[in-house]
C-alpha cells in the first residue's frame, strides 16, 4: 500500500495538472482529505489487506535443516492463529505462557504460547493498534474507541475502562500502582491501576502516540508536535511542549 506521504504528493500533482488556476489552499486540503479518508476507512474496514490477519511465532529449527544451508539454523513457524483482523501495530506481550496481542477487528487476544490455541478474546470498542501492558493479573490496552481498557488476564473480562477525547494509540506503562498513557486528544494521563480513577493528567501538546518511559519520578514521552515532554510527578501546570 502506498504511504500517506506518497498519496499526498500524488494528489497534489494531479491537482496541479487538472488546473493551474487551482487556489493554493486546495493543494493543502486535497492531500489532507485523502489522509483523513484513509484513516476513516481503516477504522471501519480494519485494512485487512495490509498485513495478513495472523499471529505468528517462529523459532530456530533444531536439526539445522533450513533454506539457509546445511549446518545453519533457520526460522520455522511453530503455529499461526487466524485472528480475522490485521495484527498491524500491536506488539505481543508474553507472560506466564500466554501471548497477549491486539488486532484491528476490535479484539484483544490471549493465546497459549506453546500451542497457539486461543484462551480467550475480549472485544473492545475500536481498532487495537497499541501494544498491551501486563501487571498484577490485568492486561491494559488502548483502542481507537478513545478508551484505555483493563481486562482480567485469566478470564478476559473487562474490569474497567477510561474514556478520553482521542484515539488511544499509546502503549501504556504500569508503575507504582498507576497506568500511564497518552491520547490523541493531547493529554498524558495517570490512572489508578486497580480502579481506573484519574490520578492526574497534563496537556503536552497535540496527539500522543508514542510509548512513555519512566525513570525515577519522571515520565518521558514524544508528542505529535516538534517537542519532547517530561511530565513530572505531580505534573507541572504547563508542559514545555505546549
């Protein structure tokens, strides 16, 4: 599939060729409209053709019999699970023999790490493009339904959810009894890991898609603006990226 930048350039070129009198603002709005259309289509259709809808696990073959040649170990697919939706951006997390991963058809999966057999699936309200986080028997995952979900790791049942005003594409981090995550609404949040109640939130600029890193009493996270923020604990009244 062509990248967003490639589609934008193509749209701008077509606009120029169609009519040289096209106002300058059309050159901006046309590629922007195409970008938004692709994102909307992806939200509803999950873009299953981008990546095959499988969870895959591979390991080196024990006998060295591979396409790489005699005496060399090569990868071998142990199992694959048809998720029914693209596993596009969610990186799997493996805890105690269970693989947790999200898919674009609104599902969070728990899969046996050895056999690939499904243990459970939990339907959330939107595309799962973030990676899950695991702590104390709970899986935390963000979704395009603008929510952060807490799901019981054994049963797959929802424990709580926190609603924001933007897509949650940021992979959460759990520390000191808090879940830290960003949202496309420009806020970085800390919620209680058990109840989901808000501890604090701080506006850091525009959309937050990157995953935070915690060092000491500071959280480091990238934002969609040309800034890099360091929300403190407790957070300052104003972040340097705003």
